[in-house]
C-alpha cells in the first residue's frame, strides 16, 4: 500500500527561519521542528532557482527550470502557462499510481485567461495587466492550471499574494468574480510593502481586481482550513492521497492575522508571520494524526527559495538572520538564495531525529516519489531528477547518484556545485540590472545589489568575472579561489555545459531544451566570463 503524501512548500522561508536549523533564531518553530524530531533533516538541500516560479516548475516536473521558456525572472498573475502541454508533472505520476491528487495554495506557473473579446490570451486576446479592469472574462474557464496538470482538485490563488488578480480559484473557475479594487480589512505594511490599491502615500503595490471575500491577513487561514478538510475527508480512505500545499507566506505582503501580530515578541511582524506558518503546519500534523494512516503518511516540508532582502535589515535590528550562516538571499546564487529547509517524516519508514548532508535538489522530488510509489516514466520525463529514497530510508548515499547541482539566479545566471566546490560563472550575486525587466521599479529593486551586507562592507571577495568557493571549509563563501584553481574551474564549467547541452543531467539519451536552444543571452555571457578568467570551453 502506497503512503499518503503531503508536500508543504513555503514561500520565501529562509533556512534560518526554522529554529531547529538555526541555534541563533529569535523564534521557536515548534511544529515545523516536530517533523525533524520525527524524521530527517536534509541540511544541504537546494532549489533549482533563487526565485519562485522557476523553482516550482522544477519541483513539479523534475526538470531544470532554465530548460523551459522562462530564462529569468518569474511569471505574473496573467502570464501564460509555463509547464509545456505534454509534460507530465509528479501529480500525473501519482494519478497513474491510483492517488487522489489535490493542490491548495499558490500556483504561480501561469494561466490562460479568457478575455472579454471572447478569445483566450493564447489565442491572441488582449489584456491590460496593470489595470484594475484588465479585460478578463472572470466567469470563464481558466486553462493551464493545476487541474490541467494532474491534480484532481485545486483551491488557491493564481500567483503571489502581491500580484493581480487577487482572487480565489477552485479547480478551473473563480470562486467569486472580483468586484473591488481594494483589499478589505487588516493587512500589515512592512518596510513600505503594501498592496493597498489607492493609498497614494503608502502605495507600492500592483493594481488589479480584488475578490471581495479576500483579505490578505486571512489567506493563510483559508488555505489551512481547506488543507485540513482534504486530510480529514481523504486521508483515511483506501485510495492513497497526495496534497501539494503551496503556502503564500512568509512572502510579502507580510500580513499575519490579528491573532499572531506580536506573537514573536520581537516587534517584527515577519517573524509573527513565520509563527503563523508554523501554526498551520501544526494544524496539518494534527489532522494527519486524526486519520487512520498517520504512520503511513509521508510529510515533506520545504521552501521555494531563500528569504527576501529585508532579512539583512532584520539581522542588524533584532539579530535574527533568516539565511542563518549563509551568504545571500532570494534571487542570489550565493547559498542563502537557494539553500532551504528540507524536513521529512514517515513514521512507518523513517527513523526519527536524523540528519543528512546529502546534496539534493527540489528537482529530485519527482524521481524519489516515483520510486516510493513504484512508478516508471520514460527518459523524456524528469530529465534532471535523482532518486534519494535510499537516503530517506537508510541515511546512506552509497546508491544516490547526484554529483552536481546547477544553480540559477533571478537574472538567469549560472552556478554549478559538486560536493566540495561551487563555481559561480558570474560576478557578484548573479543579479544584474539589465536582466531585471520582470522586477523593474518594483519594491526590491531600490537596492542595486541583493547582498545588502556587501554594499555596506565594500566586500571585495566577489570581484572578478567568476567565483570559486570551497564550501566544505568556506560555507559563507568569503574566499574566492578561482585564480588559484583553474583546473577545478575548467572541470566544473565543462560539466555545466555538458548538462546544459545534453538536455538532461541524469543518464539517458540526449534531450532538448526549449526550442532546441542551448544558447541565449545569459549562456553567452557565461562563456564570456570564463574567457575573461582565462578558461576556454568547447561548448
């Protein structure tokens, strides 16, 4: 009998926001920590990208995000679907295994909306994305969402909670046609981040239509209630169930409910928000305990990328560092941008209180779940996904095949990592002004670099066209060793281009990237950076 499976994906939660991973944390995430107490923590886990849309693409498809049509940045609320029409997701695999599959929360992988002209956007329908009246027929079916990608049921929102339209979806329709242009009720405003539509003084948000039932401080609770309802109704049945719970928090807008404001005792509502996330995890765990299959339920807890930039200010003001001991944050190719919590429990199969230093990626979830449920898939699927079930069950890396991980910044620049060495084939964090079109003039770009500390400290370690760090001895990435180790730079960069050009990193026949393309602007700049460092690659 296959297990029930719950995959909890937080939004912008940092490695250091989980108290069991950060001895200097200013809060206690007791419910999240309970998963570690009952299972295993993977302490070297990475997202495929340092921002959310591409990270979610890789999680569901088992394929590196840079192989898709999205080479940098993220989708918006009206963006077209990113997952290719014929590409199976992990939910398809589980449906084949006989699972009921449900998703609750943030989709953020694109939707095809019908316009008021009668045409879908994919058919040439025109909309005004920045208007509170974008020209969408909100009563029509919405294509390309979770129910078109292997999920039997969906309840959630189109993209991030700071992106229009501000609406709830159930399956492929809106629950309510939006009639407002303002969020109603309480919503916190942290660091000038607000999605109030018409407040000229505080306005830094994105205008758009609003469901009059939606309040930003209540969204997390609404998602929690729906997730618990699914667990209560489906997780005791003979048919196994899969719940993908993609939270909207602690991503901006930082909007803890009134019951959690002040809960952290830090005068920082971001940490209050993290505690509300922790409370939601507790509600999920308690619902599983009420089911008849508690011991046979696999729970995975993780995040889509590192924490938002204002973590640097938080560290200076109250001493809490959301990236823990790591450098960088969301959008960056430094560790803080993509190293995330990854906690797993399955009482029937996984021993409690374990830690693993196996190097894994969220892209590996696909192959691992397929292995657990004894599902096969063709070599044209999940081309970058490695099965780490041997580590889950035996805490052994003897048969785990992953040797390299590719990193990808918000601006689309690359890094490659083996167990000890990490090569960033760019200068700085990997966030560059000319590749910020999807973020231009938005709240984060008031800083010219995402490493706020480096600006203040005038840190010179990132100078040069590329960076090489020996992570085994320098996990904060302080000492750039590329000049002293040209042979390691050559080895890693050669491997990067091999993985890029082969369309896969697992064994098998060569596959293709989007449009059979292995060269675009950021790839060309990657080659130029290597040449500047004296490294020539036959790519």
